[in-house]
């Protein structure tokens, strides 16, 4: 099974927004701090709705908060 290919800038965005804590962000988007930690660490991909809510908190386009980087596998040689 492949790992998650979604990266995010949440940590940097929190820092740029008056050093917002993980708990403050969690409260604003109505999830637990552990959920924010897991998303920041790339262990969990948020739902589309949650991703949009996080982007709205930072007043930032979704694609600047979350980045999708698929791993391109080389074709198998015969």
C-alpha cells in the first residue's frame, strides 16, 4: 500500500497567522488537536470539507494549504 502523497503547509500558515496553536486551529474547524497533529504530520488526509474549512481559517486557497504529489512509479521492465 502506498503512503500518503498529500503534503501541507499548515505548520507554516499557523506560524504566519500570529503563531496560532494547533489547539486554536482545531477549535476553529471543530476537530480535536490530535486530528490537526495527524494532518500536519502527513499521517491523515482530511476530508474535502475539513480541508476547505482549514483553508478558510487561513484565508488561503486550498492548493496553497494542501499539495498533492503523486509518486510516479517507473514501468516494470520485462
